[in-house]
């Protein structure tokens, strides 16, 4: 942009299938949006949904040349869908004293897609390539490097999604680094606060694209932390995406890392954390139960939720059409009020058992990670099911908190633009809340039903006990096979 133009702030989203950009002005109004779709706009790289799936069906990469058309020591970069590093995950957990100990250090047990395990795979299979590599970047720091024309450091948030960072001390873990590859700390470089100003934009962008010489580059971060920023989460809030998979983002102060879920550093508050939980059995099983029990009609589905009582007379259900992440279980399991397993429920009871069970599982596992419901807690809902008021009413009742809806189109990209403003003023003690106060507010949809909390408290305890005693299988079992 020309030096005389009004200030604006850019947010970039290097996602799996496309590159997106949003520009906002000082009033947080979106003034420009654009995207490059990799499959459609860059067909010469032959990607499908932005990636190459290799013959083993486990290795999933994206061509680095597609991003910037430059040369790198590794021509194909693993992406979040890659699950080919099970051997490295097992070795890392063993090296640091077990899965829970690794979670205590880094916020997560070993994950196949996490950077540390991907680095360990490259080192073990191609040691000469590793030796020739001067710097290892994650996508966020790599993208920032393009604008700096210099190596950009990794921010705390993305660093905490690598199985390599001590999330409490915010430094690289020597034990984890040594378990993955030699000399790794030098290749990774430093980690910095997510609000850090990394420097001025490269002269190349000033000369070719007319950027102002005053333009600063704020540390880039990952898509999930950026979404937290884009949704304007505050302490105690929950963001829940009700889609094909259901995903929760949680703002927490005192994390308790577990074998399920993830704890990351918070992108807008260095004293806080964000937790993430993902559940595979989301909208697809809701749609199947709708078809089986409500003649394929969401109106009939909603009527069933309205005509059944809060707590479903003590009937509880676990509904996993595919093997779940949290917990690692599969199958349909129904229990009556006496904890006896039953083969089926009446249709209306089945519908409420499904929805109540899904939300009770989310609350139980969120609390395991250290989440605490506060008087000012809000639930910010998005995704397909967020348009169903009756489903949101059950969500509100189970969590004992009001539910709001938000328009999250490009929330990660928008969050990056918000973070750009925050980075410029963070050192002056301007709070995150102050920075985003002009952004659109979420819309209140439902509030908890009177007395619902007293009904759900004992049900939550029962649900957790049944999950442990009846459904839970060791989470590491798939790795032992």
C-alpha cells in the first residue's frame, strides 16, 4: 500500500487447500478479502484438496514449491493429516518417561502430525537431508520469513503444538529435542511471545507492492490460536464448532494436561492457555439419528428435544459410529436410569440421549483439561448445528452457560488481522479486550433452563463413570498394533 494510505492490518491464513488474506481498518471493518485455491489456481502442482496422499495412505504432504516457488532441503512438507510417525511418537513418549509426562511438559501426548515427530522421521530416514538443513520452520514462521526476508522465530502458540516446547516455561525442552534429533535447538531457533513485533517488512514488498516503509511484521501463529483470536474469546469462554467433527476451543488459566486433548499457549494473553478438544462423531451421527428417528426432518428432531425432559429421565447414551478420539471408543451404548445396558430407546429418548451425551462428553473432557465454568462464561457456537435452537438449548443446559452464535467465516484470517493490531500496542499495556472492542458482537440465542444445573450435575458424574468403566479402551492400543 502507498505510504500515504490510511493504516490497515493484514491477516494471512496459509491453510491446507488455499491461501487467504483479509485486510481490516482501524475500526476493525473488513475492507478487503481474497484467496488462492491451490487445486484450481495452481493446477501445475497436481494437488487434490491441497495435498498429495502417498501410496501408504498415511503420509500426506504439500509441495513447498507451490507456496513460494523457491528451493528447500525437503521438497514436500508433511501436513496436519499425516499419520506416518507412529514409531517416532512411541520413541518420544518412552524417552521422556511416558505419555502423561510428555503431556505435562508439552501440553499433549505424542501426536503423529506434530512437528517434533515429523522431524524425527526425516532424521531417521534421511539423515543427510537433516544435516544439510540450516533452519526448520513451521508454516507460520516460514510465512513470516517471506515478509521479513529473514528467518522468523516460532511463536509460543505454534511452538506448543510441536511436542517440543515446555508450555509452562515457554522454552524448548532439552529432553524432547534430544529424543527427536541432534542439534535441533539451533535449527529451530528461538521462540517468542505471540504478540512480538519481528521487524519491518522487507524492502522487496515496499518496492514491488508499495507497502509502507513503516509496515511491521507481527509474529505469525497457527490456525487454531488465530481462530481463538478471531472469535474474540475471553477468559472462561468456550468456542464450539458443531460440524462434521465437533471442536472446542477453551480459554483457561490453570491447565491440567491429559492424554486426551491439547493445551497450547494463549495467542493473546501470555499468562493464559488455550485447550483444544476434537470429537469425530459430530454432525454425521446427528444426521443419521435424525434420519432413523425423525424421518429425516430437523423440525421433527427439534420437536423431540422439546417434548422430552431435561436429563432424559436418567437415560444416557454413547454414540460413536466411527472410532472416537475422546475417548477412544466405538459403537452405540445405551443405559437406563438404573445403569443397566439396554438395546434401544424410544425415538424421542434416543434423540435427546444423543445430544445430551455429546455435550456431557465435551464438558467432562474440558474440565479434565482444567476448564472451569465461571459466572461470566459464554459459549460461542458455530457450524451447521448452531442454527438449531433446540440443540443449542441442550448445550446451554449441560454447560450451565448462555449460548451465542457468531459468523466465523475466515475466523483464523480475521484473528490474524486483529493480532496485528494487538502486536503493535501490546508493549504499551493495551489489553486484548480493548483492541477488539469494536469488532462485531456475538448474538445471544439461549440461556440455561432454570434448575438444569442441578439435574445435570449427578448425570455428568454418572456419564463419566460409565465412560471409564464400560467404554474406555487404552488410548495407546492402536500404536501397539
